[in-house]
C-alpha cells in the first residue's frame, strides 16, 4: 500500500528532515506517522500509551533525531491525528496495525520503545508475528504491568509482585465513567511538579480519542495477560519503571527477570519516577535509553 506524503519540513538543523505521512492498515484505517532525523540513522520507534499521542514524545524526538537517530512516532487507531475508525479497539487489532506500519515503512534493525499500553501492543505483536522479530534489534518497555487485573484469589502481595493494580470491576467502572475519571486518572500519572499548562495540553491530547472507543479499548487492554510472552522476548530488553508511578515498580521491574536478556531501571521519586518519567525527566530518560541502545 502506498504512503500518502503530506509534506516535508526542514528542521532548524540543515541535516534533519521531518516527514509526516499516512500508513494504511489492512482493514483500511489511516494512521498518521512522523519520521524525524537522518534516514541513515539508527531506527527507533516510539509507541504512545492508551489515549496518548505521538506529539507527547517530542522531548525524545528532539533529542534522538539531533543525535543521529531516525525517529518514527505514530498515532494509534482512533488516537491523536489518526483516523477515528469505528472498529478495532482491541489490543489484537492494534498489534496488527503495528505490523502493518512496520511493513509499510519497512523498518529494520529497529529499536522499539513502548510506553504503558504501547508495551502491551508490542507484546501482542511479538506474540502474533514471530516472522517479524527479525526487524528488531532491541526493545524498551516503559512502565506497563504484564497483567493489570489481579486474579480475585491472589493475595495483595501476589498482585503487587506483578503490579496487577486493578480488581475485576475497575476497568468496567472506568469505561462507564470516562468523562469524569479521565482528568483524575491522567493527573495520577504525573508528580505534583507537572505544570497546569502541560496538564491542560496533555488532557487535550487525551481527548482526541472518543471516550467510547477509549473505554472499549481500556477494558480489552486491562484483561490481557502477557506474563507468558515475556520469556519469548529473546532480544536485549530494557524495562523502565518508577518509584512514584501508579504501577508497582517492583512488579514492573520483575518483567525483566522473565526476559532472557532483560534488564531494568527504576526511576526514584527524586528522579521524578512517575508513569510519565520520559516527560518529567527527559534528560535522565533519554540518556538511559541511548546508553542501552548504543552499548
Ligand atoms: C478462588 O478460590 C476458591 C476456593 O479455592 C475457588 O472455589 C474459586 O473458584 C476461586 N476463584 C477464582 C476466581 O479463581
Ligand atoms: C513477592 O516478591 C518478593 C521479591 O521478589 C518475594 O520475596 C516474595 O516471595 C513474593 N511474594 C509472592 C507472594 O509471590
């Protein structure tokens, strides 16, 4: 399928180009993507979380593209600038969308950085498309529990050990009360040092997907369990979490112990280790990811 090229814009640095285009999924949905930096650079793909957008990666896009990386971001189905399709708000379809994008852009020797639900999309893609593993060099998973909903019979400690932070009713309640819950939930994903103007902008990005589609996706996403996929991640993998996150850092860091070549880094509270540490402490986040990719 052909890409529709929307435009080229010169960046401040003469060598850097930014290209925004549209990829078409096999079920005909248009996904907006942006590629920044020298085409010959190390490819890195940044996948946002649930309700989040490619624009929220700008502190990483700026950093990595000016350091020679070729950075791709995209808005998932129904999110950000991508088409607001009526169907497909399931992780399995989002994994297929990712595979369609990788195929159209022919990304290889690739580093994928997934945030939050972007990790689940990557785990689902890894599970469903083994032939495509050859595209990948390394993987970075930013603060996503391998299973969000706790088995009702688990002890609190068992749930915390895998960061299963929801009981079985929470995903449905959140989906049913999305309009009032979204600002509260989004606020909880940051430390208190987030500025009001940043919060308002992030909230407006979150509202680009409808509450209805976001709710459908949230329920599907919450009930997936990726624990048995982790041992299949046979490339170098970095798991990042934070002591000030809504996740249980110990339960997220545990994922790295399940991956044959896994390692983890836990942002402290002082390092602004929230669910959005890449927004709140981009200096630390970017250097950790760059070290992992380069060494
Ligand atoms: C929880 O444990 C009880 C007692 O062993 C069992 O009857 C029940 O089926 C379990 N429930 C779930 C949801 O696994
Ligand atoms: C939770 O994890 C800790 C640290 O790895 C371990 O010592 C403990 O046995 C685990 N508890 C359960 C219930 O799995």
